[in-house]
């Protein structure tokens, strides 16, 4: 079983699952904090890497409006 976990395929699956989990959580947090997100912003967020999602997860604590989010996404 441990050998299987070390394969590239399984590692990629695990990374994808992690990214999807972080994406879902961040979208929930943003929606709760800022209200409904425009489709173009949702699409941009869905294209972020894991490290970018982590950075957004920290930054969103300081957002008070959709404009703050838009400014973060489109520097």
C-alpha cells in the first residue's frame, strides 16, 4: 500500500483532491463574507494553484468588499 501511495499517479490524485478541498472551502468563506461571487471571479479563483489558494485564504480575512477580492485577483 505504501508503494502505491508513492506513485506519481496517486500523488497527482492526492494533490488534486487537496486543491479541490481548499477551493471549496475558500469559495464558501468568500461567499459567506462577501455574498454571491460573480461568475468571472469564481472562474478566476478556480484556476488558482494550491499555493495561490492558500494565499487567498489568508488574504480574505482582510477583505471587506468584492472590490478587495477583485483587486487581489487582478493585481
